C-alpha cells in the first residue's frame, strides 16, 4: 500500500473553495518527482483511490505517468478531508481485487492513517507532520483488504520531496 498526501496546493485565489484549490508551482514540480521515485523503487500500484479534491486529482494526474503503465483509478469523494477511520473503511470496501493500492488524501487524515496502520514508525524527522507529497510505502500482514487492521503494517519506504534529488 502507498499513502501519499496531495502535493502543495495554491492559496492565491480566495474565491475558490477548499475543494477546488489546484496545485501551486512547487506541487506541480513535486508530484512527478515522487512518481519517478516510486517507479525507481519498484513501488507501482495497480489501483489508486483518490480524494475528489482538485489538488488530489492533480497530484495523481502528475504523478501517475511515471509508472509507465495504466493504473486503475477511483475518485472517492469520501476521502476528501477524511479522518483515518473513514480512510480505512474506504480501503476495505474499494480495493477488492487489487494487489497494491495507492491512496492520495489530505492531512490530518492521511498522516493519522499512516501512523495508525504501522506497527513501528519510520525513523524520519518529517513523518509525524506528513508534509505535502509525503509518501509512505507499507507492507501489510493482511491477506485481504477487508482484514487490514491498525498496527498491522511495516514501513518499507518513506519520502518527502525535499529528500529527492532535483533532477528526479
């Protein structure tokens, strides 16, 4: 499983609702870099569950081409600003049949989800605040998505855009 917080969003237009905010230039630059890193590490999902917010959708649109294969994608309005428990419910219901799932969501929910799904946190100074485009790769003990439980995951990789080389 891959958990990604949406890339950095734009706050320049006060007339836009929170749901409709797009990515800012940094977010548009960071999302493809994270996608390239995931591909280079061999972390390619076969299904993505994405919040309906514009910034989450745009993160997916900019990140996913790096995989080089078609990845199924489901937009889930319930992931917009969802708390961790709601995200777990969405995963259990929507990921049936998928081998590897990526979720793109929002803080505080995605960060809380990442912390609660793991048995032990990764040793990274930014894990606790889960900044924009932070990405956690988790190996789960469960054999089926419906069986995924809190504390059942092991961190495989964790990255924030600042950790990546500029050329990526």
